[in-house]
């Protein structure tokens, strides 16, 4: 099994060595799996359980003080499943897989997604807070109250925008640390992505991660997982763009490079993408300060 994983594209991180070790562990877990879907789920579950990444436990806090998780998975047969806005659920990728395999739908969200997760045996009472996220949230002595518009005004007063890299320049390495994986067993491919969202986003915000063709995509030509500025990734369907370049005859590295180049030209934002082609080529590209990845095969 050929596997590549990413731990997010964003600012430089405080603990690159242990983060890289976790990514290596995730890639190895995927490489030892029996099929590509097992591989991407196994890899991402390692990262969802690691508070160094913005997925599962340690996810970002929304404006109402709640951490909500999103995830998506897709195969080269174009089977897909996704979930969004789930409080208390660490294993978003596992719930997304259950949506793909157990329902006629491609996306469940909110409390109903949580109820579904409980029915399929996924833990829905996880404490998703890390010491870091708890401290960052507690540091605000004027936590927002009132209506969504009141929350939005608080966000804009703090940052000048709903993007936490706004007016006051405050940014965290975890603001864009979505995690993802792609896998190929020589015949079939799968892609998956998982996130805890964007720091201090408006409560209920859903970004690119659970949107097919944005945070993740797979087709007979290859598979891709993205990370970065979620709204812009969704507007430009970054992973679909990367796979389309595979379909046009580029190899995986060329497809990744071209997709990120186009993304930067279209949006001026930062992102990263990992790509696996059905020819076995592997690619990764980013225009942010850094993106840590790991690769493995048996």
C-alpha cells in the first residue's frame, strides 16, 4: 500500500520533530492496511488522536466555545461520504466512511451526524479540548454572547475578518492544520481529510474539508487531499483541480504544482495538496510557510 499523509499547510510549528514522528506513524499505519479506504482511515485516526494537529482532539474552537469536527472520504470508484459540524466526535473520518458505506447519502451534519455516529459505534462523548486550545480560549476575557451577528461583530473586532490571520496579525500554526491522506494499492485509490475547523470561526461554519472536490477527491486517474484557506479551497475546488490535471496526462507532482500555482493566482491565499496518481506517481505542493508530510509503502 502506497500512502502519503499531510499535517496541514500554514505557519511554522513549534514542535516539528514530534509532529513529523506522528505523521510517519500515520503513514506506516496506512501502509500496513488491507485496502485504500482502510489505509486512509487508519492514517488519519492516528492524527485525529494527536493534539498537535487541528483534527479530532485539539481541534479549533468556534465563536460559541465549541469544537466541531468535519471529515470526508472518497474512492476511485467515486463512492464518497462526509460529515460536518460534529461536537464531541474525534473520529470524523470513521463517521464519514460509515456515511459512504452505510447510507445512500454523501453528507450528514450537526447533531444528526452525531446521532448517526453513535449508532455506528463511534464515540460521540470525546473531550476534544487540548491544554493549548483551552488556554487560548480562556485568554479571551470578553467571550462573545448573543446572536450570530453579535458573534460575527466580535470576530471582526478582534481580527478584522473571519480569518484569524486578519487585522492584528495573530495566527496559530493550528489555524490551518487540517490532516489528510491518500492511498493506492496498485489498483484502487482513496482520499480522506479531517479537520477541527478554523480558529474562532463563526459557530456553525463549515469549510472545504467535507466538500467533495474541495478538501478531498478521488477518481480513476488519482486521489488528492487539500489543506489551507478553506473558503478559497472550496471556491476553487482544489482537489478536483489537481485530479483533473492527472486526467490531462500530468504526473502527480506536476498536477500538484499546477493546482497550487493556479490556486495562488486565483485567490492569493495559501494552501497545500497531496496527490497520488493511478500510475503510482506521488506529488505534494504548497505555497504556505510550511507543510509537513510523510510517505510510506510496505
